């Protein structure tokens, strides 16, 4: 079941984690978040704060016997609605931070980034119409990556 809300940031997701995840009692929760934080959708933030919110979601999940699965952010060279914030480097750094946390805490990590990034660290045009949001082909590749990892 998809409980994602377009444009939300990690503090907003953390706020609704109880009703949208814990109370539904899933076996796993797939967490893909952080790009809207980098875009500044709810104001400026740091990568450490974003990671802290992701860690809190994982800890809440584990405390409620729900297996968290962390995903890399998709590449984005720039955000059409917030130009010039050097998102590519921030995304790459946050993905490294997420991967390191996942590895240190035996949490499954789904790497969309390395498959979907182009040579400039943006989202390949075949997977997106605006350089940020996946199109049908983008969602198809994401689905195949996710299924290959969590159904193993």
C-alpha cells in the first residue's frame, strides 16, 4: 500500500508515521525520502537532520516489529521549482549517509540512484520528463529493482 504524499518532507512523514505505518501493522515499510527536504519544500535543513528523521522512522518501525527498508534518493541535477541549490552533490552525499546507516544497522538498502543516474549525476531522461519525478519507465525500473531485493 502506498502512503506517499507528493512534495512531503521527512519531518512531515515522521509526524504521520504512526497512523500511516505503525497502526497499519505491515511486515515492512519502504522508506524513500529526503529529496523534498533538499529542495527546501518546508524550509532549509541539513543532511544530518534529514538522516536523523530517517533514523527515527527506522527506530519506530523496529520498535513495532516492522522491518524498515531504506531507499536511495533518485538523482536530480536541479529542481525546476527551486533552481540553483546544487542538489546533485547533496543527494549523492545523503545517499552515502543513508547507505552507511543501513549497513551499520542491518537494514535493507535499495539503490535506485546508481541505475538511474546519468553521467552528470542527474536523472536519466529516459526515466523522467522533468529531471526529478519518475515517468512510467522510471517507476517500472524502480519496481523491478525493489522486487529483486525484497522478494529474494
